């Protein structure tokens, strides 16, 4: 006899926009296996669009580093509500995505309630000190880990964590995207060079990084009258903030503000060089093989007092971590002046052979990884996990 159809109930947790989008892909893949599956949890707009019930939305005001401190009271109240919720509800499994500051606590609550937990896009314990302690805490709080990088599987398994490499979810989207060649040509026109600016999606990152990016654009414009500048907003809220920051700093350089995934891809492909805020977006730039300068400008005191003693990876940007060497310059976690960045940008734009070499290096680094299937692979892991309790 065929197996009886299951209608699993899954608790899901995300804390920021990119995780929400990756989680939505997981939900779509899981519903191909179980069309009547129900999802409820800490959900953003993308998850809600897939039919997920929203217990609480953490994505609207997502934050990193010191900016997250202001959200501690909200988090404490949420954990209290969540304990009562999972104690009174019947869930077959839970899946938490990224954001360990929140999701390790969510995982602990779910696990204590007897709910098996899958961690998708796991904490980057390989990048930080106290790895054994961090991995022990992860092992105690989750049932399985769906890894997005191939080197993570042996890293976690060495400490007794049931981990499986599933691929990076960004490639599900990037491999399916068709970039409009005519749009690329229209963005380039007769400009030389084209500089694309990606200031991030979080409000505090835009505030910290965009002024420096516009300073660099101004310096390039003084040397290249035919230069063109494209600034890409992650969403409408980011677009409003970009305009506000540009008005405040008054950089004296004109730029075209673009929106949407299709224009972002075209702007990256049209660029001779991209100035990009650190984050998952650097993977997208690398996927398109466009040379980039990675920037981040966090609180200096926080890094000097704490961060520099905990970080153990020699590189901080995704392309360099994957390559195991510096392919692209990374000015992070903070920079005191944009002068060294301007010098590197000027040097690269004046040296086509350097830009060509960086393009080749990025393409060779990404080629083995740039395959779709992460969401489907993670969905199968979640299916197996939820099936164990039914």
C-alpha cells in the first residue's frame, strides 16, 4: 500500500529579509512533497506570501552588531511568548534559518519542548573563537544542520553534529535568473567606466557605508568625465534611505537609483567595478564575475575591544573565504578613511588586465558551487526529520 499522506505542522523562524526569502524557497520545496503542510512562526513578508502564519515578524527591523542591542527587550518578551506557544501547540518539526543570536534561543525552546530542530544556514562557528564551545551548544540545541558551504559539513561532524551540505540557497535564484542583455547595454551606454554601488538592505549599514561609497564615486568622477554611477536599492525602504543619505552628505555626484532583482543583476553585469557592502550580496556579485571592493564600517570600539580577539578567519568577505585567499579587497570591519579605497579603485579602473584577472578568479571560485538545489535538499532533510515524529 502507498504511504498515507502526511500533513506536517512546522514551526519556522527567520529574523531578517534574506533569511525570509531563503525560508520561502524551503517552504515551496517542502510543499511539493506535502501540499497540505502548515507553517507557522517568526515570519517575514516572503514567508507570509507562501501561506505561513505569522506568530511574530522580526524582519521589519533586522539589525547587526551593536544595532541589535536595542532589540534585546523585544527578544526577551518574544522568548517568553514562544515558550508558551510551543508548549501548547503540536509541531512535527522546527526549522530555524540563519541569525544565531535569535535562533539558537528559538532552537533551545523548541528542543526543550520535544520538537526536532533543523538549522538551515548554520552559525559560522568556523569563523570565530571558542569553536568547540559554540559547536557543543549547537549540538545540544538542534537535531540536524543543513550546511550551505561544503567545508562546513566536516567542520560540524568533527564535533558530533549531524550535518549535511545542501548547497547555497542563493544559487536556486541566481541560476534561474535570466539577465536582459539589452538592459545591460542600456545601463552601460557610452559610459567609461560604470561603477555600481550596493549599499546593503539594513538601515544602519546604509548609513555607515553609503557616504563612503559616494565619496569614492566623487573621486572617480573627477578623473573620468564619462563615468556612470548606478546605485541599487534592496527595497523601497532602502531607496528612501539612500535618497535621504545622499541629500544629507551632498556628494556632488549624480547617480541613477535602480530597484528590483532584474535591474540589480543588470547593474552588476554592466559594471566595470562594484562597491558592495559586506554580506550575502557579495556572493551574487561573484556569481556574475564582476570585480568588487567589499566595505563595512562597524563600530571601531566594539571590534577592537571584542571582535578582533574572537575572529579566527583571515578573511571576512564571502569570495575570499571561499577562495582561501584575497581575490577582492575587503575594507572591513571598519575603515578610518576612504583614501586607501579610492587608491585601489583608481588603480583597478586604470588596469584592465587586473579587472580581467579578478573576473577569472571569481568565476573559477564559484563554478564548482553555482548549482541549484539547496531548497529541495533542505526540504528533504526537513521531511525526514518531521516524519520521525509522526
